[in-house]
C-alpha cells in the first residue's frame, strides 16, 4: 500500500472542509444587510482629554437609539453631548440634535423620527463637551 504525499493529503483535507468555510461568508453578508439599521463609530479624544470610546446607533420603533460610551470621564462629571452637522474637523458649533449628558462614561438617548438612513444623507458628528458651563471645550468627537 502506498503512502500519500503529505502535501497531497493536506490538499485533499482542505478541499473536504471548503464547504464548511463558506458558511461565514453567508453570515457576513447577512450582517452587512442588517447594518443599514445599526452603526458603530469610534470617539476620539479632543483637547488632550484622553476621553475616547464608541457610539452605538440603532434604528428602533421609537426612533434612533444613540448610546455613547467613553473612557476616562472625570468622576462626577456631567458632559453635554450632541449630534452636530459637519465633521469633527469642521463642525457646525450649533447642536443639531441634543443627546443625554455623558455621566460616568455613559449616555443613552432615543431621538424620535430619526433614522440611520437619514444620518447617511449628510455629514454629522457626535461631540461631547466638557461641561454646560464650558461648551466650547470639546473632550471627544466621532464622525458619523
């Protein structure tokens, strides 16, 4: 009885599992289709605040749910957050949509009547301010 060449045996083995490897592609396509109703963006520090994190946006029956999670937020701080027109680099300073203040690194807001599809029609950014008394001092921003 002849022994199989190790390379040939590996190739045959790889071919036999190829259908199993195709399954993640199908799953990825399904996830991409659902991403029209969900978005995650990165928040980056501004003005050396060290406050970075993520924002999770999801379409819900009640409107757009916006969850801001930041690290390195000072204890006891209540930091105003808004959606602004423009980008972090070129931000319209007037808030477009208010969000709940970031407290202990977290803000959760639902905005009735707004969807991710609507946000994708123009340029917007989520911006977090140091305090209500110091709105001109930005601590974190993320482009949508």
